[in-house]
């Protein structure tokens, strides 16, 4: 898939700018309309465009096959005050039935491609404070039948944030770990994203309080 690029509306002067990687799905639907009140958002999605009205720019492309072109399009007009990584792939099957190919796909979107994106971010111009936020899951701390590889990858993301806090001191790296998105309220998810967007310490793992 060749990446495409569109502008939903003109960028607003003097507003902060945010890159939302994986700008579709349940968490994106709960977060992007709220974040658009404060940020000019550039979204990356494979094909779905229902949230495009909330974005100043939409990059449509497949990260698994065209990540260089996708990131070239996303970073050509920088800078960004924050990046939210929400791209994910998972296969519902026992871990022992996972294939090498499916594990590669999950790991690519969970760890390898976020690292490529972060390196581009580190080299780009930006505000005095840069933030990289990983949308992970509470499955990082447990597992369910049929979601073994998903749990492994989410745990890897949590570990990744801890390592980045040590190795990349110029970027505040955090992770958000919601439970089931169907049971997590929009208010709870928004409260967590606002907390990490104003955090001063790197390496923090924020568990979403579903009771809010």
C-alpha cells in the first residue's frame, strides 16, 4: 500500500502538535476528539479515516510494508510535542500455536516500529520537551486463553519504556495500560492521557482507573 497524505483542515497557529500512530480503533475514538481541542493532530492509519475531521493531517499507509514512506510523510512538517503509539496487531490463538510470521508481525508493531519512530523523533526538531507515549495494556501483567502472544508483546512494551527512560533522557517516555477498552470509560482513558502528557518523569507506567 502506497501511503497517501491529506489535510483535513488548516493547522492552527500557536497550538501544540501531536502525532497519533494508529489513529483508528476504540482508543483512538475515545481520545482523538478530546485531544483535538488542544493539539493539532497528525494521524497515521492503515485505511480507516472516520476520525479525519479531527486531524490537521492524515497519513494513510501500511506500517508493516511501507513504514519509511509513512514516517517520511508524517515527519516532513514537524515538529511534534508528543507522539502516541497506538498501532497494534494481534492473533487470537494459543501462544504455542503462534507462527514465526505472526509473532514477527506482532513484535514489529509493538516494539520494532515504535523504535524506528522514536529514533526519527529524536533526530527531528521539536519543542523543549518531547514525549513518547505507548498505548499498552493491563494484559502486560497477566494473560488470557488465546491471547498469550498479545500479553508477551504488551509486556515487552512496558519493558521498552523502562529501557528508553534510561537510554533516551531527552524524551519523556511513558506507557498507558488500560484494561478492556469496551469496559473502560472515555473519561478514565482521557484522565490517563492527560496525566502522561503533563508528566515530568520518564519511565512511568500508568494503569487506567476504570472506575472513573
